[in-house]
C-alpha cells in the first residue's frame, strides 16, 4: 500500500520484524497495518522519525501519484 514506506525500510535494511520491534508491536500487526493503513498517530510519528521522512512522502499511496 505504501511503496515509499517499503522503499525506506529496504534502504535502511530493516525487516518487518525490525520495524515492528522498534514500534513495540508484533510483526504480524505491523504487516497488517501496512496493508490497511491503520497506524496510530504515535506509530506514524515514530516511523517518520525512524526513516527521516515527512508524512506526505512516507505514506503516499499509488492513487496519489
């Protein structure tokens, strides 16, 4: 759903399990949130900090291109 999130995660060499651990959620929960987009505000802020990206870029969807 969020190709830029996937790209930044790959750029940092992080697995879904790595990111989930940083967010203090399970890998399965993180993967579900990536599919549905149902991240909490705190998770979104943490991901933006983690990858050094702004929200608009990190969570851009294919429909917005």
